[in-house]
C-alpha cells in the first residue's frame, strides 16, 4: 500500500508542476507588439482602430526589404501601387491630366499630396510608419479618398542625442545603393535631421547603338528637417526634399530601338521620343519628313531581323521651335501655322539633337 501511495503522490506532484512550467513559457515568449497609428486623425492602437487598415513599421520594412512603393504593394491586399498613383480595390485615378484627381489620397506627415511619387520621394529610407487605409475614407480624408488613403509618417528630428546611420546594398548588374541619416539636437526644444538615398543600377534592356542600356536605376534623394517643440501643445516641423532621376528609359516612341516608321506618319514626331534611333533615307529632300537624313549627324547601320536588309539610322531628334511668336509649339508639322517655313528654320530644327543621356 505504501508503494501505491507514493506513486499517487508522485503523479499528483507532476501534474501540479506542469501548469507552472506552461505559465512560465507563456510569460517569457514573444508577444504582439502594439502599433500606434494616426488613421483616425489621432494616435490610437491599431487594435482599437475601427477602419480597415494595413500598417508597416520601420522594423517590418527593414526585415522584408521594402525600399519603395513597388515593394510595398506586395504586402497590401487588393492594392496596386505605381510610381505616381495607387489603386485600392480597383478604385484609383482615371486619367493623369488636368482635372484627373486621384482616387486614393496620399498624405506626407499629415500634408496632402496628389502625387504619390512626391509623398514617397521614391524611397522609404528613414520612414517611421506607413498606413494604408481601404476606402471609402471621405469622412476624414476628403473627396479624393474614395478608394482609400495612404499616410506616410517620416521620422522627426529628436532632441535627446546625436544619432546617425549608414547602409549600403550591392548587387549584380552594377547595383549600388547608399543610404545615410544624421540627427543633431540644437537645443532642448530644437533639432534637425538630414538623410539621403542614392540608388544606381545598370540598364536591363540592351541599347542597340552606342548609348547606355535602358531601364536602369539612377535616383538621388536628399532631404532635411528642422523641428521646434516650444511646449507640449505646439510643434513646428519644416521639411525640404529634393529628388533627381537620371537614367535612360524605354517605352514611348523609340526606346533604344530603331523606329522604321514614326507612328505610320510621314511627318516627324518631336514630342514622344526617348533615346533611340530612327530609320533615315539619304534621298529624302523634305526636312520635315520623318526619314530625313540630318547633315553632319552620325549615322548607324543596323540589320532588320525580319528581312535581313541593312537599315541606315540616326538618333531620334527632340523638337524645338524657332520663330518670333508668343507661346510654345513642339510639333514640326505645325510650324507652318507659326509662319516658320524657311529651309533655314527647318535646318536649325533638325540640328537640335541631344545624343546620349537626357
């Protein structure tokens, strides 16, 4: 009987110990991090926000390599994000022209921007938080938020201590990305913050001539902030951002290829060209013709892959207008309307060529 009592006592003791160890494991394990958002125009936990929202913190974007708006769309359901616009649940901008308001509102530190590229500055470096709200959000964000709204909250200058960060990314095809940040407190209530992002990569579309390959990456972004917090109820933040995009790109009329016929028109096109080449005819005498051979401009010989015939080509010509008149006009076919019909004017127009980078 004593053996049985000991066995029962041991079993009871082991059962009593199990819940204790389970409680310890639960208290020492990972917990859900509380994310504070401003989707409702006030700070609140994302768990307490009634809106349909997807929020991204700095740590999340660093872990998953989210560096710009193209990367972000892979993590937002039912959302397509392009350099200039966003579409949520199929609602976005109908057209990009005068009067074409966006269907998804974009805010940078609470300031409205109709252009997503301006708000994102084409980089998420030094961003504190991104909030994507599915629409309609017209009650808090106005008429341009039928599809939703995107809030970009950049890190503000801090007065506690000097802080800095540097990051570099190296990859194939000449990829080199450099990022930097410097935070400097000036007084107990005044601080400034600077950051930069420089992204470069060789083109992925081979250029058929002697120019650079197309669709590369060449973006330089710099910005500076200064923030003054005189008391707990007032804050002044001034931010300046500068961005430069310098790269040959494809698309439009040309795109590094040889255009045999400019949009099936006998008249040259001067407003839709990108770095590329156009077929020319040495016997063409009309200086306004699309295949006119411009004197003293380099020529290149290519082989038509369909017929095997040799194609004589020159660089695409970007249009400029010559004449004394008010306003601007770009199409060479409309020069007669401005009284510019002389052979000298046509020669000057055709000589306006910018080979290489634009």
